[in-house]
């Protein structure tokens, strides 16, 4: 792993301004309920190629671009937005999460990187080269305890990037019941912390697994009510309720987890005619906001893209 600092280190940059940055960036824990007049659909730039979305405690959504690694910020109250972080040729922003201190952790896809971006200014603060594999795909990220954990869809490993302090990236090989997809196809995708906080839940090739963060041992979750979560992409967990975005099936399945997430029971399915291959979701109040990746449509600079909201 290598790390580049185009700007001073995180601690130096933020210093005593963490609280102010958090207010400006809309981070924290409490979320107000969306107003009845807030839009439930809003546009993204043509050719944006979105896949990831994250929302903090204030009503702003951040959405990455597979086209060039840019990040777009939208005010959920109005649906209006603009480019926060300019992209560049050869970059991608896949999954992303907003931390309480106003930093965005961004999965870099085929570049094999994790980037940290200031959610207030759009500045790139740090780039971590997570892997030197020839064909990686750093896909999604979750913030848990002292690390941001990233999936690599092309390797049986999780990468843990330090949060809030200096440190080295931890590579955690996945063992146990983990079944890696054949070379050239995607395995690990979305991930969330388990209800007991002791590990992670990862969606992998249509199945859910719990991962012990001490050992990397993966245990397959028993699914009740369905045999799989085909097309499983982004995950959102609220308590013991898990929302699984099943992208090309244009639906979200809702599951009840037991305390240790050894079993998941299907309770209902959310569909919407506006879904067009939604990939990931983020919660604000009583809504889930999703980006439509439109994988079954032409992926050109002229292709239109949007995000939509549905009730929880």
C-alpha cells in the first residue's frame, strides 16, 4: 500500500475546525424528516455514470461518477446541485461514505484506490493505493469504528483505511465460507456493520455473509423467504432491518436480521417504476435515496441520469 498526500494530512488540515466542517458538510447522526414538498426525483449531469450515494445528518446527497471520479452534491430540499469535486480522466468514484468530521471516503474502482475528499471544499486530501493487482475493482465502503472498510470485487480481501488518525491500511483476507466468483467477475459489493457491531455484512454474488474483522472468517447468512439476493449491490441497515438493493431486478428487498446476523428473513419488497438499475442507497429521515446507474442503457456522455427517493 502506498499513500500520497496532495494536501497536508487529515489531522493537520482539519485541526480545530472539525466541528465547523461537520456543520458545513452536513454530517453527524440526527436527521430531520424530509418535508412534504421535497422532490422525490432529481437530475444528475448527462453522462455522469453514477453508482454510489451518501448522505449525512443534513439534507445533502453526494454522488460519485464512474466516468471521471467527480462528486456531485445535491440539496435534497430543492433537488438542485452542482459538482463538488472535479474529476479527471482515468479516475472513478464508485461507493462513497460521509464521515462525521466532514470527510468523504471514496472507492476508486479499477484504479485500486481509496480517496479522501473534503466534503465542504471538494479538495482531495489523501489517496491510498490499496492494491497492486492487475485488475482490481474497489467497489464500496462502510465506516465502522476506527476504519473505513472497502470491498474489492475482484479479490477475496477487505481493505481497512484508518479514520481520524495516522496509520497503515489493513488488508483482511476473507476465509471460512467465503466463495469467490471466477476471475473477471464481481464478488464482494456492498457492506454494512452487523447489528452487534462485531463485524460486517457483505453481499457477494447473490448471497450475504458476515465477516469477523479480527480473523476475516466469513459465514454465510441463512436466508428465509428467498434463496438469494441476485444482483445485490448497495446495503443499508437500520437496527436489525437490512435493505438490499438488487440492481438489475429494479427492487429493494427488506430483511429482518437476528442479533448476530446469522439469519435474514424477507419481510417485503420495494419497487418503483422510476427504478432504472438502482445500485446504492442512502437514508435521510423516512426515505431511501437511490441513484439509477442505467446499466442496460447506453453509457455515453449524452445519457441522462437521475436519483430517486422512496419511502422506507
